[in-house]
């Protein structure tokens, strides 16, 4: 952790420890907007100092906020200022960066805490920008706030590329479903069951000859040449002959020029998005290679380029976590149960799922791959299941447990800057 981040972390811990009831702090709650932000200023003891300050999302607006806050602090004999805000999309990031750059104390307030506290204040408080700013200030004044993580530029780039990849993969899935559910289901439903067997051939059919009447009017050899690039054996030949035969019996709706145009457009767009995914993954790997920790993460069985980059971006600086409990909580693997009433002793703890969902999914996939392909992990997983094989859902539970352990191993390797050691798997 850099000296600047280490200092910010210590300041945050001090704020949380001493702000409640303190007569030294001024709290500035900021409700974030796209064009304008609303700020409320008060003391940690609950006294309102400046109820409503609206400033624009630009340099002049930020300067106005800082000058106003400093003037009110001096006028009321206060010595420290804490700025609190609720993260809203990406709109809060320029302001947060500006505040940190000028050495101001900045904390975050979770959206869930803001929502629940809004009701607690008087039982029926409606949502309003000015009131939300006061709500945020109230939470900060009681220490109900989070540390604002400001990672290195490399980690920021890594997270941006991962976010771009996620959006592209979502778009890719959307296009695939539009092709299968909108085009194939309408015009040639019989070939949908062949789609997964060889997607490249299916996409070629969608693009060039989705109309069953067109396929039925062709001899098999021209059809085969149109939708294939390479021969893959008898299974391919059998599959395409079956599709050619089904074309004459299809129950699909008649196709027009609009449907033909849409089919070609969607296939071209799908291929374009897939190429963009590949380019993004290449850029992701290039950025990740700048970190020495990335090479160590790749030595963990089940960790490929994407999962290693995801873990690296999520953890960032490994020394910002004091213990494994904080790490597990960040990922949402921490356990919790509703223990109340007569059945409290029978409550079964489950993972909270309150943390980083993408990190959890990546680690779960890594655990699945490792237990399927690596003898060391397969043996360890078998031992976890021993004696509990008949329990419902036990394989999924133990896979989640292994995923959490792999996260701890990854964190340890990043701290120690060393490759994977099989001994780490047996350490509890």
C-alpha cells in the first residue's frame, strides 16, 4: 500500500473511532447527481449549519463546495471536515478524485444504508435530494460509513477493461438469444436443437439461407459448401444432411426481405462483438502483465488469464486487508443465518452474497475447473465430501467453500510474492 493510501486508511479508522458525538468534526453529506450535486453541512452532534448547497459538476462547483465548507468550519470553531457521499453510477468519481487530490477526508455511505436510514429518521421520510444529503451526513456522523478505495492507475485500468468485457459479453449473449428466439424460432424452428452442436455452421445458415424453402430448393452439395469452411467428419455430414432434409418439412413462417436483412445484420454484429471481446481480453492481459502478482496468480490451478485478472483487480493492494475475514466479506462468502425463535438452533448459515458477485462467480468456476482436472484439488474435494455424499446440494456447498479458500490462497500469494505451493491447500 502506498504511503498516501496508508495515511488515508489511518485517517478513516480514526474518523470512525472518534466522530460519534465529537464537537470537532463538521460533516458534509453530498447527494450525487449527473449535472448538479446537493450538499448538507452539519456537526457530528446533529446541529445543522448549512442545509442546502447546490453546486455544479465542474471545477468551479467543486471549488465553491470547498470554500463554503472551509468558511463554515472556521465560523463555527470546528477543526476537521469529513465529506460523505453515496456512490451513484460513475457520477461521484470526478468529485471523489478532486476531494482526495486536495487532501480532504472522504468516506462512502452504502445505498442500502441510505435507504434504511431514510425510514428510520422519522418513519415516513420521502426521497428528496436535500433530505438525502442530510441523511448521508447523519450516517457519517454516527460512523456508519465505508472507506473510499482509491487504487493505483493500473488497477483502475484493469477494472475498466473488466467492466467493458462484462458489457460486451452481455451484449454477445443478447445477440445469441435474439438469433435463436426471434429468428430460428420463427422461420426455421427445427434446427434450433442443432445450434449448440456447431454454432459456426448454424450462424452461416442464419446469415445465408435461413429460409427453409431456399434450402429445400438447393441440392445438398451446394448447401454444404455454403455453410461450411472445413470438413469435420461424419458427424458434421450427418447433421447437415438432417437439416437439409428438415427444410422441406419445416413449419416455419414465410421469410421476407426484412427478415433476411435482420438475420445478416445480427450475425455480422455477433461476430463483431466477439472480436471486440477478444481484443478486450488481449488488452486486459497486457495491463495485467504489468503486475508481478499476476504471474503468481496464474500458478494457481483453475486460474486462467481472466480469473487471475479479476482476482487481481478485486483485491488490488493485498495489504489493505488485515485478515482473511475482511477478504471473505469483500467477496460475499461470509456466512450468516436468521437465528430467531424456537428454530434458531436449526438455522443453517448461508453465504451473504453481499460482496463482489463477479469475483464469486469467477472463483466458483476456478474451483470447478480445478476439481475436474487437477489431482491435488480433486483429492481435496473428495475429502470434503467424505461422509456427506448424500446431503442435498453438498457438492455445490463444498465447491463454494473451495472457491473461498482459493481466494485466500490468491491473497497470500499476492502478499508473499510467491508461486502456488500445494501446502497452502491443507492449511486451515
